[in-house]
C-alpha cells in the first residue's frame, strides 16, 4: 500500500502525466468567469434573515464600527442638490421580521398604510401608539470609510440630528466661513465615536479634520455620479407594505430618536471643533449591528443563540447546558438585553379594527 501511495503521489506531480495534461484543458467548452471582490464580500456578509431593504442591491450600506470612525463625505451628484445628503423618511421594525420601508406619504405623496393607521390613532387620541408609528427622519449620505477604503463607495442613512451637527461644525461661528467638507479635492474628513447596539446606539465626539485633503478615489466618485442617491431608494407597493405591517399585528415597541436640542460644546481654538451630542440610532437594524428582532431570538435554537452572541460580539457567558430549557431561556433574555431588544407591546384593537380583521380573514 505504501508503494502505491508513493506512485500516486508521484503521478500527481508529473507535468507530463494524463492528470497534468488534462488540468490545462477546457472541458465541454466551459469558460470560468471570475466573480468580483464585491460579490464575494456580499455573500460573506449575508444575513440569515430575508428582510427587505430601503436601498437597491447595488448599494453597499455603511455600518459604523464600535469605537472611532473616520469618514469622508462625497458631494451630491443629482440635479438641484442643496446638500450632500438626501433626506429620507423611514418606517423601522415593521412586522415580525422587523423590516424597513420608506414613508410613501411623506416622500412621494402617495397613500401609505402605516401613515393611515397613525392618522386613525391620532383621531382616537391614542398618542402613544401614533408616536410608535411615526416615520423617522434620516439623511442618506455617500461616504468613504477611511479605515477601510477598499470597501469603496458606501451609503449611510445617518441620524438627521447628527448630520445637522456636522454641518453646524462646518461653519465658522465668528466669520461665517463655510468649510466645503464634501469637496473632492480640498474637503475634510469627519470623525465620530460609536457606542452601544441597536436602539441603544449612540454617536458622539464629532470632529472635522483640521486640514483639508483630497478624496483620492475617482472610482467611488464616478459610481456616485452613475447612481445618485435618489436613484438608490426602493419604494414598495402599498399592498406589500400593508401585508408586512398587518403580519405584525400592528404591534410596535420603539423609542423616539434622541432629540436633545442643546448646542454642541466647542473645543479650544487650537483643537478640532467637536460635537458632544449623542444620538440613538433607530436605523441600526437596517445597518446591521443588531441583526435580529426580539421575536427571532425567542425562536432560535441553542446553536443559533451562540451564533448571535458571536456575530454581535456580546459579552455573555455561553457556558450553559443545551438540554436545560431554563438556562436557554435565560440566555435568550441576556441576548435581548444586550441588543436592546424588548417584547413588542400589543395594542388592543378597537371594535372597528376587529371588524376589519374579520373581513380580511373571510377574504
């Protein structure tokens, strides 16, 4: 047997062998097509949950990392733009899968089932439920991550209040001079710090670099020209949004974005301008830091719970007995607590709503 293995081993290394000759030939006319690096990365970063996104698949969504971030904002590439970012209104945490949809009513003037439900809640003077249904204002921005420039052009749906502070910091309070931070040749990088996860995500320490620098990425700028931000947006049909919304039983448990209106404090004259305000990021689920909903965690098996701990870098002791249901239930609770996930609050349906549900079931 040993001799045979040596012969086999020697045969594989012989350039003139049949196997060596055959390896260089094409079979059945097949021609190998190399996939792009972006395609491989997209598959590697895929989620196990098939959620709809507010943006087209061609877009690489920016996910701020924990700790310090350094980005470069690109200029607008669509007509009549007055700002580098494009304002959007978003509904988050829709249905059992926690999907995200753009607000049709505010963005296109068309009917939106969630806004219609909110209007009914206001008529019933149910302000708490109406606030839960209210869409959130964001600012879609094309950026380059200076720490991972190989990722190229990325789209970030930033909190509107954070964007407001960035633009405030770009204006000299004494002279009124504006720093064109999005200028490709003489713009400025922006830094900030991210802490927390999910709806507990906060951004602080916003600063604009003291010196200008070139973007130095013509490919990313060209991509932004070919696909302006307004063209990246996905608007779903009324019926599709209604179906996802009704699947969740009109149950939501969300907190409003931190809207602290205090002016950001300024640093000393010889230091970068810094914004001290912190922001709750309600789009974190869309951006991928908290990649599951409360309901999904409750349905996870033991191995899936361990994967969730690893994927989100949670500081949780996973040394539990996989056959002990009580320990597994405690593990689910710890994961939800770390991710800032809570059980959705069910709103009691009024008589008119119950009648509608019965009619839908009969159909």
